[in-house]
C-alpha cells in the first residue's frame, strides 16, 4: 500500500511552503527489529536515506504486522522576479 498526502500549505511574503507525507507499507515478512537502518549497506535503503537527507526530511520506520516507512518533508517556493525557485528545508 502506498499513501501520499499533502499535510499543509502556507504562504508568506512571496514564499509558499507545502508539507508532504509519503507512506509506503508492506504486509509481508518485513524488516527484523535487529537490523539497524543507519548502518545497513543495502542500495535501496541508501537511496531512501539519501533522498530524505537531500529533502532535509524525516524518515520513520514502523515494524509490526506490516512494515511502514514514512517520509516527511517541506518544500518552499520563493518568488523572485515573477518566478518561483523551489527549496527543501
């Protein structure tokens, strides 16, 4: 199951910020609790953690009957000379 939701949007003096939450879950075997994501050398996990770092976001992992990854990040568009420049903070 994949879920994408926009959780909020604000505008202030030429800036527009939008917060996003991306959830991906799997109800199969899952990731064992003994595995440390920060020290895992899997290409897939490295890609996810690199993306989260680039977005200045947060990564949460829930383990149980299903495994669920949640990525939260905010994108800020700054208006300058009638065009928007996008930043992740």
